[in-house]
C-alpha cells in the first residue's frame, strides 16, 4: 500500500456521520467500515485549471486511476480540516494554502462507505507530488475535466467522480474563472 500502513489507526464513523471509535486501516477496508476522508480540489489562482493526477499502482484502493483531489482517510482523533491540510502537504507538497470548506457528502460505493469532507483552494505555487501515492500529475482546464468526466470512459476514482459531479452541479460556468 503506497505511503500508508495497514496498521495505521483511522477514525471510524457511524452511518449518520458521528465519530464512534477507531480501527486499523486494514480492518476498515476489510470490513467496509464507515469512515471519513477529505478531498482538496486545487485550482489555479485564476480558477480556470485544476491539478489532476494518476494514482500509483500500489494504492490500497483504486490503484492507477486518475483523481483531481489531494486527500485521504482521516486518522483516529484527527479533525477534518487538519486532515485536509495534512493530506495536501503530503500528497502535493502544498503548505500554507487557505482551505475553504465546500461540502460534506455521504458516499456508499461498497466496500467503501465514508463521509467525505470536500475543500477547495487556489494555488499558483509549486506542486511536488508524493512519489508513493502519485504516479504523475498536471494542470488541466476545468472545462476539459468536466468533459472527460461526462464521457465516463476515463479511468477516474469513483468517489472523486461523485465529488466532482456535485461540485460542477453547484458551480455554474462563471465559477470556473
């Protein structure tokens, strides 16, 4: 599993979104336990592009697929905003960017069941992808991302697709600039 330990303790939630304890990452995955995760959409300073990446083939879930958010599972005892900042720093090397909460959504894609805390930031500084998690990354125009996701044939993480479908539904074309 690229970059994480199966013995790492993650926060366990109930179906309604309340934190109820912790479990190892391996147990959470094996039993399909409810958990929480973050996703941070990184847009260029002018808002027209988004940083997209392809996951490594060693990821424990959705290996080799594309994604457009830095993020991951919330650790035991960790608050969602802190987890989002941590994941952004680990995966993209971005530190000090202002994060704006966008929405929270419940996602059920068995065996994955989670409460996802979505954030957004604008960034024109360097992006340093984490080698153990990201095979390659690049900036993509938002309009192209929307088009690729609408086509359904681009290998994209299923939960990220749901997040971006909601994001696009809640942001009209003027928000893309």
